[in-house]
């Protein structure tokens, strides 16, 4: 394969190695002036930054949930995108409380929260109080 030239073999090689789209592979090759190794590095770096962003967003999201639960006086928390409920967390403050939060596997929850963060851009966090009132908070992940 010639350096500097972008062809289907190079695009296919990158797609096979990283599972990216034709467009992503082609754009990375263009950015790397046809250098396959440099294109792979560019795409891996991009993926690493995205993973970090999702993880940080997941931590902020879960911190927000824990803060709401700690304040108490909550029956249910829903994460919604439009009218669609993505996640619903029933909260029994007496049973869950801080002890319940510690007992939950934090890494599993952060993993779920990270995944949700990717889906949850411009979502609403809906907090249902025992008196039936519903408080809404907009969620925006940078």
C-alpha cells in the first residue's frame, strides 16, 4: 500500500481493525495523509476521549441521582427522553437510604450510568415526591 494515497484496501483495513464506518476510516486516512498507522492512532485517540467523556458524564449523572436520594422525600426517579422513559428507579428511602446506595455495586451502576449518559443528552430527570408532585430537571451532558 502506497503512503499518501487513500484506497479501499486501507479503508477496509482500518474498518476491520477498529469497526468504524467507511466515512470515519476515510476521514482519518485523509487527516493522516494516507498513513494507515497514523489513521489508527487518530481513531483510537478519538475513541479514548469519547470513553472518558462518557465516564465523566456517567459519574456526574450518578452523583446527581445519589444527591436526590440523599435529600430524601422521593418515591421514584425517571430518566426520560421526550415522553420515552429510558430508566425508572423506584426509591424507598427507608429501605434504600445511604446503606442501600453503598450496597449497590458502584462500578456496575457507573457503567449503566455511562451508557445512559451517551443516550441521555438533552434528557429530563423526573423526580416523583410522596405527595404525587413531580419535579423535572433537564440533563445536558457536555
